[in-house]
C-alpha cells in the first residue's frame, strides 16, 4: 500500500510539473500580436550568390509595414516588383504589381518567394505543432504549415518568448528540404527585436540569397535608426 501511494505521488509530481504546449494556431497568433503596431519602414538589399560564389543579382528592398492601421497593411517592393497586403479581420488580401503572381511565386529569379518575404504562412490554415527544438541557442516551437494548393509544407521554428520566426524550411511530402530561410543576425532597436540578416538557401540550384536590412524608420516620428 505504501509503494502504491508513493507511485501515485510520483505520477502526480511528473504530471503536475509538465507544461502543456499551446496549439499551433495560438503560437502563430502570438507571432502576429508581436508585430509592431506603429507604422515602420525598412530598407535594404537582396543579394543572390550562385553555388560558386558569383554574385547573380543585388536588388533594392523596401518594406512599409502598418499592422496597427484599420485595416492593417503591408507593402513590399524588390526592384520593380511589389506586393501590397491588406487585412479584413484576420484574412489577408494580396495585390501584386505583376499579373499572375501569387504568395508562393518566386521573386525575380532570386529563389525567395513573396510568402518568404512577407511571412504569409503566419495566416495560412491547418498549422500543426510538431515539437520543440533549439535554434541559434534559443528555445523554439516547431510548427508545420501546409502550403495552399501544394503538397509541400513550411516548417517554422518560432522563438518561444520573443515570438520571432527564426527559421523556415520548405519541405516536400517526404520531408526533403527544398529551401531554407533562416535568421543570421538580429538586433534590438527601440525595444523591438529586428531580423537584420536573413539567408535563403535553394537546395536545387545551390544559390544563396541574403536579405540585409540597413535602415529602420518609424513613420510619423522623428526616430530613425541605422542598423549598420
């Protein structure tokens, strides 16, 4: 009887100490809520290098983000192509400068898609929490998000406390990695962590695209901060 009581107590300690994981959609909502509500403008460049190190392209990038507006809006431009997103409720609507583009369209042969650039996968349905891992020495949730109208998925590593997406991998149905986008460096500016350098690897071509943010400007304020 004594052994039985001790066993029950031990089971209680284990179960009571376990922390229940939140659903994947709640984690993605947390990431959305961490986005700055004040309008912000980011400028930088997107550089693409081939497998042998040759610089294939170096394109200007502008992002004007106003997630706190009604409705929330986001504008992304790379060279002469752009995407504008507006939200009605929690649903995003996409307007492209080039007819026929979609969130999963590749941008100007860089290997980067509009979904990568805008993190559109945060609003895609049917996400699933598949575990927890360390990324760049930070605790992260691992979430699979099905790509609309595709058999592939996007696997996200979301930092547990900052709510920042640290890495995104595009996987085929056999979970073979097709592309990987990861944060190379982050910087805290005006109390907000910003991904300063993003690197995208296209496993098929071997090309590497690096998105580097050089300037951050809070719109409607006098605060401008350079990330160099």
